[in-house]
C-alpha cells in the first residue's frame, strides 16, 4: 500500500502532507504544487522549513487535493511536533 495515497495513514509532518499532495496531482516540485494551489512557491518553502503553516485557504486546497478533511490535516501536523496551525 502506498502511504501517500491512503487516507487512513496519519501523516506526521507538513513535509509528508506536501509530498502526498505532489503525488496526488502528479507533479514533481513544490513550485508546481504552489502554482496548482494558487499560492507562491515561497509559501510552500516556508511550510517545509517550519517558518509557517498553511493558512485557511491553503488548508482548503490541500483538502481538495488529498481528499482529507482539513481537521485531519491540522491534527496530522500538530501531532508531528511541527509548529501549530
């Protein structure tokens, strides 16, 4: 089973969430994901580095891409020890 495509697997970090989104939209770079979501590439870079977390708009876009409830995404990031949303 591919952990990036299974909703039941708890993703623990924002990096895993971003990687899962890349797999879902069949893109290879954070820049491509950012363009797909309508946000800046720097925003995705900031998530990966832990400088900030997805805002409400980004959570809704990730929810659409991953087929997960936004609350699941927030819970995943919080449980992974990253900066709270």
